[in-house]
C-alpha cells in the first residue's frame, strides 16, 4: 500500500511539473537574500475599462469624467513612490464599449490594436481575459494577445483538442524586490451561455472552483511563491441570477473560490461593476462581510468599478520571519477615485492622433429621427426605443440580400439602462447608444407555446404581481426583512434581473396582466396582422445572438428548450455575418428622410391604471434625481 501511495505521489509531482513546463510558467526561485527590512508592494488593478481610454465619451460627444488617461497619472505617482514595488494588473473586458475599441476590433485591424498599444505603454504586468473580450471573436483577441507585452491569463479556458491544456496562460510569475508573486487568472464560465460558440471555438470553460483547486497546488509545488494573487474576471455575489453556491460553473464565483480554495493571499475581481474594497458579500444578510477560507484566514477581495471610475490599490507589507522562513503579510487596500485626477500629458500626446481619428468617424451622420427616444420608457412598457430595434430586426430578416429566414416575431430588450437619442440628425456614435453590444442577429424556429413561455419568463422576473405593499411594478431585490436594496454607488434600487433581460416581442399583439401570478400574465390575442396566433404552430423569430445562444435563460428555463441543443444553435435557422450594430448603421443610411420613432403599440401592461401607478412609484427608484 505504501509503495502504491508513493507511486501516486510521484505521478502527481511529475504531472504538476510537466504542466508548469508545458505552459512556460515555471520560474527559478530568487536567491535567498531576505533582509530584516519589510518589503512594501503596491498592486494597482483596473477592470472593465470597456474602451474608456480617453477623457471623452465618443458616444455622447461630451467630456468623460474618468478614463485611462487619468489612471496613467495615478500609476505614474505610485511608481515614482515605489519604483520596483508597483504591480499593474487589468481584469478584462477591454474590447467592448466605447467606439474606440470597436474601431480597432473590426474596422482598422491592420495596425497594432489600440488596447495593446495602451497596455504596452503603461507597462501592465498581466491582464485577465474577460467575457466581453471573447465577444470580440478569435480574429480580434488572438491577434491582440500576441501584440501585448503583458501575458493574458485565464486558467479555465481549456483547449478542446484532447490535451486539456489552457488556451491562454493560466498564471504568471512576477518578481519584485526579491518577492516572488504568482498571479492566476480566471474568467466567468457562463460566457458559453452568453456568446455564440464561434466566438470561443476550440475552447471549453471549466468551473472556477474546480480550476483553482487544480492550479493552486501546481503553483505552490512548482513555483513556491511568496504571494499568490487571484485575478478573476468574475463577480462576488454568487446568488446573481438565482444561482446558488453549488451551481455548476457559477458566473460570479470569485468569493466561492476564496472560501473553498486555500492558498490565495488576496483576490482581485471584475465583471460585476460593483466595487469591492476588501470584503465580500453575505447573500443572506445582503451586506458586505469579511471572507475567510477553510483555514479561517481572511482573504481580502478587491475590484474597481467599470469605465475607469476608480482603481483598486492594495498595499502588501511583507516581513521576513527567519524562524519559519516565510513572510508575515499585512494586506490593506482601497478603491482610488479617478474623477478629478488630471490626465497624464505624455499619455495624451501619445494617443491623441487615434482619438482624433475616432472622433471624425463617430461624428459622421447616418440619418435622422423625428422624435427623441429613451430607454427609460423601456422599463415600464412598450417603448419607441426597443421597438426601433424590433423594426430593424424584422426588416433585416425580410431583406433577401441578408440570407436570413423571414421572421414573423421579434424578441428584443433594452441594452442600455439610461440612454437617449435626441430628435434630429443621427450619427455613427448614436448606434452605440441604440445597441450597446456586439451581438449578431439570428432567426430561430419556435412554437407558439415556446414564444409564450419565453415571454412569461421575461415578465416573471421583470415585474411584481400588483397590487402589493408599495405598489411596485418592477421586481426589486429585497433584504431578509423585505426592504428594497439600494445601490450605494448609483442611488438606484437593484432589480431582480438586469434590464437587458427585459425582453418584449413585436409581430404579435398581447397584454401582460400584472395582477396575475408569474407564469400566467401573458395573453397573446393575435399576430400583428390580426391573424390567429397558434400555440402549436412553428414561427420564425428574430433574436440576438446573446439570447439565441441561451443568455439569460429565457430560451432554456423559460421556453423549455434543451440547454445543449440551444448551445449548439440547433434551433437557429440563419445568422448575420457581422454584428447588429454594423447592420443598424447600414439600415439608417438606407432610410429616406427622418424616421418616425413611435411605439408600435402591440403590447401593454394591464390593468393600465395599476401599471401607471406602479410606474409613478418606481420611476424615481430606478432613476433618482441627481444630487
């Protein structure tokens, strides 16, 4: 028995060493030159920049209060104070958002990508891969990560060629002042339900907890680091979207990894845009708490808000203990606000020509609208904003040149929480307001019953049953006492599901009865032309690629379609070859004169007086007056 155990231990050691050699991560340990003087390291983290490189919003054509140009000033100050002790990390989601990255992703693709230029200039030490980076597609991110000096980290993106090797580098080693630091990357694995398979072909995304359990021993045995840092593009609240601590491939598993996988000294997160300054989240008590691993050690969690609104700064003091031959560690951090910080003049001078080029592009007119439209209306009923997307989707499907199956029904949701397109001329930049993400357009075959069940699931999570205490129409998150939870950062109250899962339909006439319980609210009266709607009939449906590949669960949990079949796009009958925003631009250019942007009027909440009362109550909760 003892020999068998020894053989197994030997095999594990060989496998661990082999893995480290394969991925090029094994590094020689620094010489034992530890001094009695404590070592201070400063970790700076950006995350979810979403193209906010310049102090200018190319979508609104207005100055932006926060940007990477200001982060450059903060980083320069920290490096001046601690030249060999500052580590700069980014936690992903850089390739979607502002037109700057869209332009570099898909239009001006030959030069070095702007994000590679910026990260190389700022000398990032490592970057994590985000779900919206994968959304840009292989042609974009495979090229980008070759152009970047910093390694792209993602241990749980595994090749499907039978090797089970990571597609990206699982971790990297950084040495500062004799301290050996291991930084391991992970990404939220639900992206396979959010993006079409072509975006992540050749990969599968494994559970974050299982992956961390695999790689932490590798790092500890092979590298013997002094410090292990998690760089996770995933959120902290594991209950998001109705998930539990045991949900396989939980989307926001950063805290679960901290609790269940000993070895991390601290973890840096992104994805959820919430801002974490050292603590995690108590999903029962709905409050921030210290996070401890199985050994009872506190594992601090840090993560900045999106669009460079702040930077996570973590100071680590390490004091060498000659007796234990290890470091005693003190870890303290905070979120550093960016607004009000001056831009770095050298950064601005370096990247101003590209900014000028982008501004000239987004300022091009593409058409005109006859009235203003806002996504705020989309939260409370049929809206001109979402109906414009419905109209364009149905028009694209009806165009023989698109090669899509003509669609009788369209599904769409507001993809921006608070956006307005004003009456008058429409510019390229307005397309990023109208359609925030790089989704493709699909057509799918769904039965009438699946269409109804899809909508029932949408309105189940969107609205409350009325009347209720407070007369709320929006379904909000509540604490254990039933009190609505307010977002301390924005002042808005937190919705049960994200607004981009508020799907409505065009092509059918229907009502949503808010007095009925979930699952019994939707009554479909007819098709848009007045013909009968048949639960047993198969319809062609226009739907974006996020939803069409299972995002939000409306097709799987709602309509009851097989999850594997949805993921393999077995119900999809057609797809565009470019993202929807490309076709929106083209659609606007083809229109003659100003487009009238009224709601279609094919659906409504009933009873209307009760719905109006709910809107009056909830509108200021979603859109509080500026202080």
